[in-house]
C-alpha cells in the first residue's frame, strides 16, 4: 500500500502534470468523438478499432463494452510485465473512447440522415475531416505521456522482452496486422482508413510532439 501511495504521489508531481492531464483528456474525448463519424462513414479506422468493431458486432454488444473488456484482459498482462506503461491515460483510453464513440453514434443516428454518411460528396468530406482530426487527437493523447492503452503497451513489451533485436516498427506493423486478421475472421472488411492510418499517424505524432514540447511544455 505504501509503495502504491508513493508511486501515486510521484506520478502526480511530474513536471506539467496538470497540463498534460488536460491535453490527454482532450485527446481521448475527441478520439471517441471523431471515431463515431469514421464508424458511420465505414471507410476505415485504425486496426485496433477495426478489430474491436467487428468483434463487438459479432458478439452483439456495444463497441465500448467490448473495448473495455479486451483492454481489461490485456491490462493484467501489462500490470505483470510493464507497469511503467500505465498511467491515467491508460484508464481513460480503456474506459472512455469506446463509449464516447457509441454515444455520439447514437446521436448521429437520430439527428443526421444516413445519406450523409453513405453518399458522395458528403461521405468523403466527413471521412477526410474525421480522419484528420482523429489522427491529431490521437497525437495529443500520445504526446501527453500519461500512459498508453494496454493494446499499445503489448508491442512495446514484445520489443523489450522477446524480440529485442527487431525494429519496433516491424513489431508494431505485425501486431496491427494481427488485429486486422482477427477483424477479417469476424466478418470485417479492410478499407482505406487502415492504410491511411499506418501512413499518417506516425508523422503526425512526431509533429504534434515537437509543437507541444516547444510551445506548450517549454522543454526546449
């Protein structure tokens, strides 16, 4: 108990903790918000969301519920082998993103005609905006450095404990590919968003990270 209390006190007294916490929560909220549009457009999401969407539909449960269940199982592994990857951002990602996407999806179903998400040019415009903003929001979340989702921690631990000489990028690509395979086996169809996410997420994370470091956190 004392060790947990000491960890918590050290954690909340990190440099820029409050600012980083706010940025993390903004990122998490808007990841869920923009994901709700991407789901309705059905032109693609990130590999993890693709897998969770198809599995949740296969099981007949809410996307947010399945995402929470899966991440809770993965969290057990992370608690054993990678506690340093856990933070407030871990819990926020696990609990909120899926349910935020479900909630706003419910809102869109009631107030926005289906044709906006299925017919051109509105479908393409909504997808382009939502995709760009989702990637930007994910970059805010990741660069806040408040812990990562269990799904994101697993490839980091594979690199650290198993495939130490393998480039992390290769491990992450294979890990995401495995998620896509699971989605396919559950009836999903791969699409444009998965490819775009693999191309643009990394550069966006780097660009946003540099901006936050210099202009927000004043670390350089």
